[in-house]
C-alpha cells in the first residue's frame, strides 16, 4: 500500500517495504551540543530538536526554488530518516560553520542541516558520535499546556535521548504535513511553540486511536519495527 505523506492518519515511518524504499535514501542530520560540564536538560533537547525540524521545513531555503528545496524533496520522496549526533567544543564550532540552522532552547542547542544522501555525510558531521546522548531532566517537566501542540511519547518504550529527539522530530513533521496552510503560518509565526511529554499510560491507547498523526518507527535502531513512538497532538487537528 502506498503512503500519502500528507495524510494525518498514516505515517511513512514504518517497516513495511513501500515505493519509498526504492527511491535514493537521504537523511536529515541534527547535531545536539553536549558539553561535559553543561549538558542540556533532556526535555528541552527533545523540544528544541522538534522545533529545529519544523524550522527547516518552514524555511524559505527549503521551499519552492530555495537552495535546499531539492534536497528536501529528495528526502521526502524516500523514508524520512533523521539522525541525531552529538558534539562539543571544537566539534560543535566546526558543525556550525556548515550550512544549517541552530535552534536554542532554555539549555539546549540543536543545529539542523539540509538533507544529505544516506552515505554522503559531510566529513565534519560523519565523525560525530551517535551514542552518548543520554540526558536527564534536573527536575520533572511541568504539565503540558494542552492548548498548545504536544508531542506525546509512548510511555512503554525506552529510547536514548538522541533516538527520542529524532522521533519527536518525526512527530512534529507529521503534524506540519497534516495542517492546513493557515495553521502552518500561524504556528511558524509564533515560533513553533510545543511541548514533548511522556503520555499517561491510561491515555496512550486513546491518543493512538483518535486519528491524530502517529509515528510508527521503521526499527532501524533501538526499538522493534512498527513501534508507535509519538502522537502529534495539535489543536488544529483535534
């Protein structure tokens, strides 16, 4: 069955082979800054990564005839892969010299780059590590404001912070695709406010069956193929 990437009820992030697997594969690189003495809070890193993906999707350079537009189209024609790597010190400085966009949260810095071929990472990014992205929250995050977009995480899955950042980015992207243009514009102009929270186990089933955009992971790393990871709850989609 083919997948319509604009449909809020389906997801391209799933394990079953589709026409997307036959297309050249691209990946959206994200780099999170993790200094030894000042790592970011986990939830802030997740939210900053999701906003980074949205900022890339809404950037003029990624639209129409923009300089990144063809790379974004090629990426969206295949599986929507995202990979989060970590950097600090001189690694981070070198990464920021490449074309991209840096998003800053309360404690987190995440840089998103235009999509690249799966085996064609820039050397400055290819040498960065995927592992070692374990992060903690100094204190439990406040309850989410449900009048704003919320990316709900599966309470039954354990994922590294890097993996979860990528999943939050997937959820934000599905919400973006599902929104009408007016709602996209409003969200972008507001600076893409959102929260990322672990869902209450008692609410998770209702969230996954309510027609909201749902991420099913392809299972390349950490979790089983087809796992439901994120529900994207945007007020305009309720």
